[in-house]
C-alpha cells in the first residue's frame, strides 16, 4: 500500500542527510520533493501546497535537537502533519440509538455491500451487538443475494422484501423488524450508481429522512484518487455524512484519497477495507496510517524519545566546555547517563534506519558501559576533572580498583583523548555531537 509515496517521501529526506542544520534552503529543497511525492500520489495541488507550507513553518521554528539530525527531525514533522491531514486522533461511531441505525452510502462498486457485512461482523464480535442487515439495493438483485451470502457467513440475519422496488420501505421495515426481534443494530446497505446522479441522491436522502440514522457512513474506493474526493463532496452536500470508509486499501492505491478526503469534506475516515474477506476491516488510526505511509515510524519514536530526554541546556554547556578543551570524565559520565536514559541501547540503535538489521546479531545492551563506568568511578575527583594527571602509577591503581587491566584503562584514556579532539573539532564547526566511542 502506498509504496510509491513511501519511496518518494523517503528520498526527499535524503536531501537533508549530512546537513547539520535546518535552513531555508535545504528545507525548501526537501519540501519541494515532498510536495511532488504528494502530487504523484494524486493529492490535490492546494492540499499538497498547504501541507508543505505548514511543515516548513514548523521546521523553521524548530529548535533542532542536538541528538537528532535534520533529516530525522523532518521525518517527524512530516509524519505529524500527515496524521493531522488524515484527521488527528481516531474517532468512533455513534451506537447510541435503540436500535442504532447505520446508513451506508456510496457509488456502485465502491464496496458498500462488502463493507456492510464487515461492519456487522466487526460490531457483533467487538461490541457484542446483535445486528440486522437491510438489503436496500433494489436495482441490483445480485446485491441482495450477495448480502444474504455474507450474512450467512458471519451468522447475521438479512432483511429484505422480495420483489420490492421501494428502498425507503425496506429501510423503515427493517428498523421495525429489529425493534420487534430485539436486535440492537440495523445496517442499511443502499443502491449505488456508476456516477453521482440526482435520482440516487434523492433516494438516499429520502431513506435518511425516513429512518433518521445515528450514523451515516460514506464508502469510497481508494483506488479512484481525486475522483473519490469529488464524489465524497457530492454525497456530503446531500447527506452531511458522519464518516468515510476507504475500501481496497490493500490494492495498488496511490494514497491520494486517503490523504485528501478529510480536508475536503472535513469528515473523519473511520474504517478502511483491506481485502474482500469479512475480517479484512481496520478501524482507521491516522497516526498509524502516517507511520505506514512513511515506513519510518521508528525514526518518529526515536525523535520523540530524544525530545523527551535530552536536556538542551546541558548540551549547550557541554558544547562550551568542548570548545575550551575542558571536557572531562565527569562530563563523559553525564553523557553516558543521557544515552542510558534514552532506553535500551539495542532498541535505540534499532530505531535508526539501516541500523536495525546491522544490530540484530550484535549483542549491545546497557552493560556496554559497565566497564567504562567502573574505570571512571575508580578515579579520584581530581583525576576525573583533569585527565592529564593520569600517569602510570595512577593508571595501575585505577585498573586494580575497577577490576580491569592497565591495558583497558589505557585504551579508554586513548579513546577519550581522541574523542575529545574530534568533538572539539565538530563543535567548533557548530556541528552536532558525534557518537561516543564505546570502550570496554
Ligand atoms: P457495492 O456495489 O458498493 O456494494 O460494492 P461490493 O461490495 O459489491 O464490492 C465491489 C467489489 O469490490 C467486490 O468484488 C468486492 O469483493 C470488492 N471489494 C470490496 N471491498 C474491498 C476491499 O477492501 N479490498 C478489496 N481488494 N476488494 C474489495
């Protein structure tokens, strides 16, 4: 699903790879590609433009954390904006009526009948409802048979009036039947046409008026791209529906409908169809969908974690010390603690793209720092402050105290020295903090 979009968005972030800062220029370049990716996914031009404008505004106002690079920051910003575009947090459906009545609308072939069955199945199993399916597609006799077959599969009764050409009557009678039989939910499948036409609209408006549904769901085939958006608008003008169902998301859809519908009709996507089977229905979660579209959910949680944990003030102090060549073992310990606070090392590494696979067979955990910490804790406060005084006899004492060898201590000191030089260089360049070498 959305493979193309995912790929193109991914490559748009590559522009920022290697840059240390988000600037007007590199962000404009990266966002130009993001916009192109959205347009290619059949997102309407204005929506795509507004989208990148909002991301740009947020990116420029953002104090980029030292712990993450601009590319990662950008992934997070685009992710959040995608989720926002698709509707913020997830919304449920209204089942308050007795019985609750749900009206299903949409074009022919959009997947209404299939969805009606899936929804009955879903609410029966997940909410303990006793549904009745009403077969109101009187123009397509096969649709009634289709619903009956689905009803049998999921063990839900199907109501229809044989030979009737009056969908309003079928709908109202179905509700009465449910009341009599103590069924607490009626799902009304309706007729669709190949294109929006007046007769169909009048008919569904009449059904709405007659049964006063608690929830009207508009079903649309996600493969139809911008057409889906136009159809949604036409239906919404007449029905003022409550939510959208996107079907066939398991197919080769480009994603335009999923991304545009919400902002055009201002109605939430509530369910997505992921196949022809009765259990191929997902409750829609904008956040999760954004994760899937980007295929980079891990970076998003990485940035969030870093945002929670990293103390910008500390980082600035550290930077100053580095430039003045005052970085010492106490600072080093603080750094290790920062990294440890961010969680299990392996988890963390796994969140970085490309690293996950590489780290799979390597056993790195929090213990990776144990040896290093032991050595540092065996130093006197003065030694930690001024590593330059660590002569041979001090090193020997530290090795003994920390249960390591003099070679271990020497190695750590050498690494520390190299790291200090490197960090000083980078920080003079105004760059970000490089990764710590791991001794042990
Ligand atoms: P209706 O005319 O709106 O009632 O549409 P149908 O429910 O008859 O669906 C039309 C076709 O799309 C049927 O062949 C369904 O099996 C298929 N279909 C419906 N929903 C999905 C879905 O989520 N994924 C896939 N792959 N096919 C679907």
